[in-house]
């Protein structure tokens, strides 16, 4: 019996883009483009008659744009994953980040190369693995439950002696919404700095910092060379730059570089986690959120080897359980938690840091 193909609906007002996306997706035998639409209103009408597994949704369209269409899809088809397709412009980035914060599963950049073959290659590289990962997650969610998480160390025992001085977070697919939810659940007077590496292009990361500030109450900014870390502040790795921490004089600061990508990613979670482990040792609190692939696994090993503390998001609440799964499967997690329980664990652990500061 042949394997069922993943059914995809492409929604874009450009016939050229629809054609490129369709050719790229159908280059993989596991994927079938079952329909296309020129705008959101047509897409919703089509969805009422034809079931699909994934939607590729343009950000800017006439009649009904991507943001409004996404909101309607979430109400009428709540279990349907949506991937936003965005042009690399200021407006496109701003709207896409809004969509991701609302719950779009992921995003891709529309092809910007002149060659058709290069454009298709770019789409295949970025989009096909994402479509497959989201379809697999959707299929598992509709089937029976998942296995119990495996813990390397006893959380109760570790909590008694762990005092964090920094919180480092890695995320990718599904990350913007997860980050918004997590930070919104944390007290804004948190006693430690928060540093985030989220896989995103350059124009998108300043928008992410802006929306995190608006939606969570934390002061958020892109990290830059020499930015001094402050308690209760959030620093986001800029797109196309790795972000790490280092010490200058007697102050901890962020540091940027454009070293080669790791796990095909720049920024890579590894740079942040490794440097935090080097400078903070047993005082690092690491969190690995939803994301495809296994970027950050080497940095996680460094945190754990220096007796830092790791929390991984569980499979059920992850959009794609890749990066946190890598941490769990190597038994590097102190806790494996649903997204809505991670903030309370961080708050309990960070309260020890506040007591340590007050006693100095």
C-alpha cells in the first residue's frame, strides 16, 4: 500500500510564486499540491470543500490578506498548520512576525534569485523539510499519545541547590509564539538577564524584539557588540549573526560574530549556550523550545557538563519536537515540561537568585 501524500494548499496572488512553490513541493514524492488560491477569501472557500494537511500563505494579498486569513483559519480550521511566505521587506517582516506570534507554524522567505532553478532549489531546501515536519506532527497529534519523557537527573534534588544567574533560550519553528507565551507568564522583575537565539532572517529579529516588548512587558532588544546585560532585560540574537556572552572589565556583555553557520543556522543556539556555559558555569539556566533539527545540542552538552540546569519543552506542546527532542533523547534535560509550565519552573529557580542578590 503506497504512503499517503501530504496535501498542500498554496495561497498567493502571484501566479509565478504559486508555480515556483508548486514545482518545488512536488519535486518530493511525499508531497502533493492539491490546490491554489489567489487570496484569503478564495482559500477559505476552497478549504470548506477540500481537506488539506498544510497551507502555504502569502503575507500580502488583495481581498483578504495573510494576517486576516490566518485568524479565520485558526477559528474555522484550528488544527491546520500554516506556513507564512514573506518577501524580505520591512512591512513583510513586521506582518510575518505578527502572524508567527499569533500561531503560524513557520515562515519562509519568497525566492529572491533571478534563476528559476535557483529559486526552486532555495524553496526545496527551506520548505520541504518544514512541510514534512509539520505534517508528521499533525499526524502524531491525531493518533494515540506519546511516550513518557526520560530524565537524566532528579528535578527535586537539583532544585535544592541550583541558583541561576542567566537564562538562555533556544527556539526555531513555532518559537515566536512559544517565546511570547513563556515571557508573558514570567514576572517582569525577574532577577536574571534573558538571552534568546531564535532562527530568523535579519529583518525579522528586530520585529521579534519589538513584539515581545509589546506583548510581554519585558524590555527586549537585539543584542549588539558590547551590550551590557541587565537583570530583567531580554536580548535577541540578530538575524545572520551568532550571539554569545563575554566579560569586558567587570561587566557581562553580548558579543556578535559572523562565523560559519552551525547546523545550517546563523544565529546558532550553540554560540549562546557554549559561551554562557563558559562564563557562568553551574549558574546557567537553559531552555530549549520548539524547533526543527538539533541546533544547540553541543551547547547543551556544555551547559550540562558544567552542572547547569536544562529545561526542554515537551513533545505535545511543541510545534516541531526536534531541538528539544535532541536534548531529551541524550538525557540532558533536568525537566521536560509543557510550554505552560516552563515559566513557573523558571520563576521558582530564579527566586533563589534574587535571594542571593539580596543577601550580598
